[in-house]
C-alpha cells in the first residue's frame, strides 16, 4: 500500500482512540524569538523536528521538548502549553525549561561532547565529565516527571527521540509499566569496542532497555546495538527475533529508515515562484552562467565539509578547464557553537574556503561561496532545483535527509547526487554517485563525472531514486513504527 497523509490519518485516528500519544525530544518543533518589537515563531534547523512535526499533525497529542527560544515563555499558558502549528493548531507543545547549568551539562556536555562523537566515526575525541553525566541524569528525570504529569491516569504511548534521553524509558517504565514506550535513535550506533569508551555505558544500555521498542535507521546499527548489549550486561539477546530480554522485560530492536514528505516537497518545488527565485539567485555574478554545486548542512564535523572543500580543490587542480565554469555554494547554518570543537570546525571551514578561493579566483568568479544563515525548507527547494550537482559527504550519518529532499524536489529528473557511502541514505539511494569522503582524488573525479554525465544517465539515476523516496516516504516510516508500537499496546495497523 502506498502511504500518504490521508490514509495514515484515518487509520491512526481509529486506532489511537482514547490513548494519549506523547512525543519527546530535546529540540522543539517551533521556537519563539524576539525580532525588534515583535515575537516571531520559527522552525529549527533539524530534519528530525521537521519530520516528527508531520507525524504529530497526523496523530495529535502532546510534544514535550526543551523550550529554547528567548520568547518561548511569553507565549505559553499556565501549563507551559502552546497549541501548534501556529497556522492551524492541532497538537500541544509542552515546553520544558532548562537552566544554563542543565543545558551545559546535559545537552552541550554529555549528549554533544560525549555521546555524539562516540556514535559517529568522525575521529573527534569524546569528552566524558562526571558533572555532565550527573546533569544528564537529572534532566532525564526532569523530563520523566513532566511526561508522567502529562500522561496523568490515561493509558498511552510515549515516543522518545534520540540520544538526549537514554535513561528516560527506564524511569518511565519503573513508575508506569502499563504505558508503551518506544524510542528512535536518529544517529548511528557504534560498534561495541567504541561504545565501551563511555564510562556509564552499562547504565545507558539498561536505560534504553526500558523501551518496548527501540528503532534505528538501518539494520547495521540494530546489530551493533545487539552486539554491544551482548558483550556488556546480563541480558538475553535473541538475534533471530532481534530482541533483548533484560530483567524479564523484552525490547524489540528494529530498523526504520526515516524519510521526507515526498509529495509536499515535489509540490512545493513545482510552484511557479520557484522558477522566479532561481532566476533571482542566479543573477549573482558568481553563479551566472556557471555549473553549480550545492551542499546543505549544519556546520558540524560529522558532515565532511572540509573533506568536500578539499575534493573541490583537488578537482580544480586536476581539471583546470573547470576554472570559472563551476561554482560551489555551501549553505550551512551554525550549530552548537558554544562547544570548542564546533568553534574550531567553523573556523577551519572558513579558512579552508578562503585559502581555496585565493588560490583560484579571478575576475568575478570564486570557486566556493559559503552562506551561514538559516534557510527554511521553502528556501532550500530553490537551491535544490537550481543545482547541477548536490554533494552530501558526511563522514558518518544515521540517515541524511538532505539527500532525500534533493531527490524529492527534482521532478525534472535532472541533477546529480554525490552521496557519502557512510550515510544511511546510501543504502537506499544506490543510483547516486557514491563516494568515500576521505578518498580525495576519487571524490574529485566523481565531481567531474557528475558534471559530465549525459542527460539519459542522469534521468535514469534520478528516476530510480525518486521512485524509492516516493514509496519509502515519511508516512510509510510513521506507519511502520506506529504499527510496531500499536502491536505492543493495541493491534497492528
Ligand atoms: O540527528 C541528531 C540531531 O540531534 C537531530 O535530532 C537534529 O535534527 C540534529 O541533530 C540537530 O541537532 P541539535 O538539535 O543539537 O541542533
């Protein structure tokens, strides 16, 4: 069955009935900010928040998340609730307030300096501080208290997002064994040897095994998780069934490759104003009448932006006939900039861009243009459509939704996707040009191959990728994951 918003909505509504549905994540789907004399509502730079927002609009219920905007407190009611989406409210956002100390320890410290680097093979050393871990535990407890308050005496489901909440499911289940708890891990799960580095690894595993269902993007990460548990704690790992029993409680481990709203992106991309916007953007003298490559990433060391720039440098060294003919546009909003590793990475990206530009630029042309501002999905679609090639060169990535958004927006079947083998998306988008971002020479040759690919070949590759993303869209992901959750609490959909 082809899943879309309408058929999923009908089935979900019928199944959920009186059950309460609560989603939990660190990042909230809407952020309120002060702009001069008014408060504006913006969406965060987060593929996770974008797709989960679609799920919530279908399921309804409550989304519990950290209130991170400076104007967030001014718009909630006395329960810290606000109805969203602003244009057509149909679910509740419950904001959780965290102090600076809590954010530093739980989010910047343990989650992003500890867990993030050990889960990604990007060769950035993880930092584990006892004080961060203590704060991380405290914040997981704080979220648990709020979720239980929201659940009240109702029967229901809690669907937790990501590595910020490894202890949450166990805390919830200890207090309310009757509720169904599932968690989706949006980043890779490392191999057992790497995970062992974490000083509180066993507590994390026991925390995660509070879930009835634990999802990863790909089977390989499920296997890494099963293997990590097998080597670490007293638990029965059933490889056949892909489940773990710990303290007489079973957790199912399943792959669910996340995706995008294919139809919505395609429709947005077909709007007449996109053509107008493309013309306007291409008026920039640095882009006019040139072949254009784009990259869209948060400035994060896992995204392989330096490796991408090095490959572009090598490409111009090897193929000087492209000097002045090809420009690369990197769109990259700043991220987690409080952290030293991110500050350094941001500087390195900037300096490398300047170095490459100085090496080759002439007249009104420069090889790399870097824009660090925020781009909404609507803005990005213009860039996806105007690009001759799109480069995703993550050193390691759970899925990578930029690759799928690019494909969904190319209804013209044009454009070539260069995609890192180390992303979850590469398992599905096999007709992209797959690269190893560390292999600079091959990467440079792949840029040339992409720019010189004949129209028929481009079309064939893009059509295949589009079929895959159209079928495995966000509604299918939601249906599959909810089906497993409902099987545990209700019947399958
Ligand atoms: O993929 C991991 C993740 O934390 C997502 O939840 C989110 O989309 C992205 O990284 C952005 O990170 P942050 O919320 O820390 O800005």
